[in-house]
C-alpha cells in the first residue's frame, strides 16, 4: 500500500530563547511492514524487561489489532479511551495513559475506534505529526525514561505517525526467507520518513526473532542479515519458544509467564543490549 504524504512537512522552528520541554530519554518505534515477525511480542516483552530494570516505561499500542493491550491483560471492553482518542485530540495523554499490573510500566491501549482513525485523519493538516504533536504537549510523558510504540504491520498513516513521533526504530526480523526479503521495504520507509518528515529518525537496530537452531535456514538468514547490516543487528537473538507463544493467552508477557524460559531470558538480554547501545549513542552525540 502506498500512502501519499501531505504537503505540510515543514517543521516549525522553535525560538532560540525557548526552553525545550522535558521529554523521555528515547521514543522508540517497534516497526516492520511484514506481519508475523514478533513485533508486538518484542514491544511488550522489551517494555516489561526495561520496566523490571527500574526504568519508567510507556507503551503506546498503535496497532488496531490491539495485541499489545491484550498481552498486558486489558480486555477489549476496557479500552474505551486510548490511542484513537489521542490521535483525534479527543483526549490528552494524561487522560489515556493507564498503569498496568507491572510496576513501572504504563500503556495507552488501542481502543476499538482506532481502525477508523486513518479515514478520519486523511484530510487533516499535519496528519503524520498527530502523535508527535500530542506527545510534546504538556509534561504527561516527560516522567518516562522510554516510550515504546507498537506500530501496525503495514505502511499506513498510523505507522507514519509512529515513525514521525520516534527518535529511533527497532526492527524485528523473523529468521525466514520472506521476512529477510521484505525488510528492504521497511528500510526504504524509514529512509523516506527521515528525508520528508523526521530528519532525526535513526535505526536503533535489527533484532532477529523466531530463531530455530534446528533449522539451517535460521542460520542462513542470520548470516545474511549480519553480512548486510553489520553491527546494526543485535547480538541477542530471540529463539522460537513455545512459552513466548503461550504467554499472551494468559494476558502476561513471557517474562512474567515463565522467566526461566529461553524466550524470556533472551528478552532480558535484549533490554540490556538496548541500554548499552543507547548509552553509546549518547556519548557519540
């Protein structure tokens, strides 16, 4: 699907004397235009692992399927005020952010009206900046160390909003041939957003998911990805693990469902590697 960009792509420049508002340390979009690559699983479990490390985390469920919200135990009839209300400015961030049962982890849930947000916003000015603008208003998100955005698995206006609002993108890559073939579309989208809408956007990294050591194809995909993208591919690999697949049906991240499982341990390591990369990024900048 090709999505036309609006003409209002010029960002207003702040006054030199203006004091920049307090904001999270990093807003991170979890994105891949291909579905079934472990995007939402990565968003939920990475958010949980970061929260468990003592950081204050906000997860924004920008996917109309609402799987991130389900994975954190939110019933569909309990999502009356969420991402849709945020994008349409019916509510402010302070009104839609809710705590989860996980200490240090809050969420903006995907409410049932989110599927219609693109139709409603398509004719609006600055439609790609809706999420970015609302997150910068006031100080509702400034107390969070990291904001993670779970984007839809396609190039839509919602995905563009996630990428425009983000400082960086984390791309989950399933260790299968078609997933590797399709990642070029995601990389092209990131570059397009960088050129037209969000010049500061950077690729935070690529995470290999659903890795099966019994399958030679997983080794081949991992080798190809590392050969092409180099150190942008995380050292941590998320294995294919039945506990990871079971956890959402219990309304829990796998880290809480079975901490000792290989999948849970991998996400704990992923969180640690992300923090190390972010510290290096701060030193470089």
